[in-house]
C-alpha cells in the first residue's frame, strides 16, 4: 500500500522559492509515476509536474522553467523545487503516485484520475 505525506508548504512573496517534499512508503522498486498536483480555491485540480521510474519528466506549461520535479529513490522522497513563484501559484499542493503508469515522451502531466494514491496536501500561498 502506497502512503504519501507532503511537507514544505508555506507563505512567500512573489518571486520567492519553496521546496516541497513528499515522503513515500510502499514505492520501493515501483515501476510507475509520481506527480505533483495543485488545486486553488474554486479551481479544478491540475497536474503541475510528473516523473516516472524511467526518469522522464513532464510539466504544466505555466511552470516550465520555474519548477523542477525530482526524486530520491534511496530515501523514497519526491520533491518539487519552485522558483520565481507567482500569486497564481497559490494552491494546495498534492503528491500522487501510480504503479504502472509511465510518461513516455508525451511531455504532459497525466490527469488526476490516472493516480490512485494521494497525500493530504500542503498549502502554498504567494503574496504580491
């Protein structure tokens, strides 16, 4: 059973940086993908970035060049480094994982319905 726990959220000013972390259990040796999603107040949940066990990554267009997703398989951790933050990045950020899901060369983040395992989220607030 996969369990995910996010941390690292907080409040920053526009232009600032935050690094989100997701501690994962039950993913050792897993072939599949992990991803970060976010949901702002009154908005639909959207995929921000994803990474699979082959090392492929994909990003939401609006975060390309600002956010970087990475994973440390030895520590069973997923990260999201967020730089040049904007007020529109304000949202609850969720970590997700799905066994067997690979990104290939699609370049896009899979829909949230493709993921079965979710963390409880960490809030990111960016003020102008």
